[in-house]
C-alpha cells in the first residue's frame, strides 16, 4: 500500500461505521460529503494564568505576548485540521521579537461525536499585578496539549455548522452537548534565572453544556454555546505532588454566512479553569481565541472519493 493510500485509509478508519457522512443530511442539516473545504483565517489566541495568594490577598498574572497567526484549515469527510504561523506584517507580532506562539488542532466528526485535539505553545510571558507589568520573561514558556470528546444528543443539530465547513444548518435548533475534556499544561521556567523550575498540571473535567444554532436568514447563522463542569487537577510543582478539585466553564459564539461554495464569519471561544496551586494559592487558567475566516468548497479528487467508498464498503 502506497503512503498516499495509507494516510487516506487511516483517516476514514478513525470514523468507523458510526460516521454516516455519505448522507446529504435531513430537513435540518445539509451536508457536503464529497467536498473539500479550505479556509484561511486569522487567529488571536493566548493561554493566561492568574495566581491568587489568598492569605496575602495578592493576585499575580502570567500574560503571554500575544501574536496573531495566519492559518489554513482543511476539512474532508469527518476530518478537519488547521495549522498556521505568525507573520511579521501584523503589528502585534513585531514587539518582543523573541516571543513565539504556535497553535495546532485536529477535529473529527464521527456520527454524533466530536473529537478535538489541540496543541498550544507560547514563549515570552509578562508577570503582572493589578494590571501593572512587573517583569517580562522572554524565556518563560507554556505548553498545553489535550482535547475533548463531545456527544451531540440532538441529531438535527450540526456542530460542523459552527465552523461553517462541510455542513450547513437549515433550521434553528439546539442540543444538549456534554463534553469530557483532558489537558496537560506545563509552565517551564528552567531557562529563567529567577525561576529555574518547571511545573505542570493535568486537568480532567466533565462539562454538561448546551449549544444553539439560530438560522437568522437562509444562509446566515448565529450560534452560541455554554458549558459548566467539574473534575480534578493533578499538580506537580517544586517537587510537590497533589490533587485538587477543578471547576471549568466555557462560552462560545459565532456569526457567519454559509452558501453552497463560499462561507465566512467570525468565531470566538473562551475556556476558564480554576484549581488549587497549593494550600494558599489558587490558579485560574484561561485559554481564549478569536478568529475571522473565509473559505471555499470544491469537489474532492476522484482518487479520494474512490478510496473513501472502498474503505466504507469493507467496514
């Protein structure tokens, strides 16, 4: 089997028998199963931390030097992925040139499930207190890797329509969408003389949520979602290892235009987690992103469609 066929086969096997993406949808959802969606989008994202020292009544923020990235996203069938870079022609990418920001994601849509995997890396972080910058650490970095598994109870609700890629919501509808999230987050100060250490925490949370797609006109959609959840967080810092209670909240909203071929809009989401850093400190971990996107759908190459049908016939 050639490398091209192997990669294509792997992508479709992930979906298994539950992914009925050869359907054209129903009265609520229009699908584009034989189209490739390609979109360009601007992404401004950051992972910020706030440490609350409760006994001293002091709040210290760790704020990354934000960068705007230019990204390319591609979706075919159940698989969606994106990648990007931070060009110098964006004004906020020119200050503190040694800072970095990298974001990568992969999303799968097998049946009523949505599986998302994410990676964030940022270097160059300021320490602030009461919104006053105390010191900038060019070598302080953070890394977050993880994802979420979401189940959509209402099969008339399209999660794919939120990103305006290979589905379109035809009628307004909402759905209960519980999600299990799991993230590894690392704060690396080993190359910072004042810190000289690395800490990390592992968060696992179950978050019941609700999303609603509001079709305000034939090709225009407003969508929003809210989830609240709880779980546990395992923290390792300065040789100490402990587990604490975790609370989590997420809010998203999107607005856009979605036709047979062209689509575009804006999408924003924020997720906040709170957990104990030690017996005297609590840490808030907030990751947020805002994106504006524009995309186009075109017919998938014949070899890709034939390979998809061949694999599905064997499942």
